[in-house]
């Protein structure tokens, strides 16, 4: 966490964002359950938000957002920035803090289009052309799969035997890709381990829009000899934090990663 971030304020704002989830009204106990935070912290944060006029407590002890939030939302709607513009500061910071290449991809049909990147400052680096289309079954693009409608990734599983196998590590069996989708959902990020390019490893996390739909992914990529497996947990944490920030800038106000896909993975609604 950035040393300039006020921890108590950050936790309070994370609690405020819970109200982006349906049914948009929660008891303090339910907020604690959803965030995994201490009940005392949740109670203090909710009282702070109530005093600031951002939430109100109804007679049935459920907290709801105040109309001030609507005023702020209208102000936000007047801004019109592209995903590339919103993400650029986070790409720069991710690349600077890790020394590897930060990559922004946008979901387009059954591909991920590389929108922007900030290259590593090292002599040997991962690089790719802006506008290149990546397949969804290999590399960092797999980060979006758990968050697509169930029917879409089921079609991908059916077609998988016909799709290109880029390296010996490309997931070419439907069972293996399904396991990877489930693992990605549990972790909140995907790992591209030489499955698109033998000389590359990557860590990727999904980006969501205002409606809670996945629209792309943030990735960190580098040469496999330097991008060590033991570094993946720390890299993954950083990528998820920045992907969450980009999602917030894009208008996403729910829990991160988006939890609603659990229904699809269990065979429920799509």
C-alpha cells in the first residue's frame, strides 16, 4: 500500500463502495461480512460516512446511500475519458514499481486488443505492438474468462481443440482450461506461464465498467528467465490493486473482483 494512503480513510471508502452491490442497502453486520473487515472498524466507518452525509441509517437498521452520491455521480458523468487515458497513470506506476512491462488490453469479441503499454526500462523487456489481438485461451487474456457470460466461455471450451496451440504449455484440453477459469476466479488473477510465448511470463487481472461487465485486463509481463515464479504473488497483488483502481475510474462501484460470476461457474444464471 502507498505510504501516503491514510489506512482508516481507505478502509472507509472501501466500505462505501460496497453499496454499489445489489440490494444497495445493508446492515453493519452484512457490510462486515462482505468486506471481511472487523465489525468495530465497519461500525466506525459507517458512522463517519453517516456524519459526512454520504449514507443514512434507516429505521430497520439498514444503511443506504444518500442523495449526495447522486450529485457526485452526475458530476462524474460529465467527464468523458477513454480507457487508455484513465489507465495510463496506473500503467506507468506499475511498470516503474516492478521494472517490468505493464500492458492494457480491451476485450473485443473473442479477442483481447492491446490498447497501451508502458515498457520496462531494462535492456531485455517484453514488448508488443499496439493494436495486436490476443486469443482469450492463452496468455494474459485468460484473466477475463471467469467474468464472461457462461455461454461465451462454454463456446470457447467447445472450440478449444480447434484453436492454435502456441507452445507446449498452451491449454489445449477443455478440462484444463475450465480448471484454469475456476482458479482464476478464486485468485482474482491469471498467470500466463509460457503458454503464449516460451520466453514470456505474465500476471493479469480483470477490469470492469460501470455496469459491472468485464471490459479488459491489466497485465504485467516480462522475460521468463527474470519473471520468476516466486515473484508472482507480489506481482499479482500489485496488478490487482491497479486493475481495481482502473475499474473504479471506469465507474465500477462493486466489490473487486466482480463476484457475480460465481453463479455461472456453479451452473446457474449467465
